[in-house]
C-alpha cells in the first residue's frame, strides 16, 4: 500500500506544475505525506498532528525512488565497463579472466562445468572427461575477446607453461605461422 502511495505521489508530482503541489517527502524516520488534491495524510503513530515544517531532506534517510535496489547496484552485473569512473579507461570482466584462458592463436578454453561436484557418483570415464578442457566456438571467442582489454588479447609467455603445445595451430590455414610445404 505504501509503495503504491509513494509511486502515485511521485507520478502526480511529476505531472503537475510546481506551484500546484507541495513537495512530497517519503522519510524513513517519520512517514508523512503532505496532503495533495486526491490523497489523504499518511502518518506514523509517532508523528504528531501539529503543522509540519518543511526542512531540507537528508539524502541517506530518504527513499526517493520506488526501485531503490537497482540504483544501489545490488543486482549482479557482468557488463563491460567501457569508461571507468577514475581514469575513463575500458575494463576487463573479471569473471571471464577467472573462468577462461586465451590461447595465442585466439581461441579460448574452459574447464567442464561441475567437475568437482558429486564425484563419488560419477563413473571413472566421466571423471576422466571432466579433467579435460573444452574449446569455445567462434561466437564465444568473439564475445570473450570483446569482454577483455587489449592486454589480455596479446600472447603471454610463461616459464614451463602447461598449455605450450596448444598455443600453435599450424594445421589450420588462418592460424598458421609457418608456410605450408606439402611432402612430395
């Protein structure tokens, strides 16, 4: 009921000219709506019936928007930040960097989902398959490339890299580095 009243009061306040309606305040300490044309006074038990003096609202005590959780950023978001607030630079999505690995030829690999869950009831063949990595398809590669910055798209060279044999893809013409010489 209170949400409906606050939304209706906000809509009425936005539609009407500023000289017709007094400002509507929805506070967390004293719940008072100043009377409008078609609304009655909504008040708390603690609120007295004396004249209400208009004071400057304290922002942290007021709920001015019906969907307040969306503004606070409590919902999960994995969108790319194109311009950061501090330096105005593009940012990488941390979830991509934690879950995927980029090979030097542009492909992305990931582990299988649920590889650590309920291993006691999985067969040995399935447990063996769960240890393997999976290649992402072209659409996923393009999407993951757009979610990270240029730093992560460049080849990385590590000492004793376990993925070293997979960084080259000589059998495919688009990713081949060495020239192709068929055996005669």
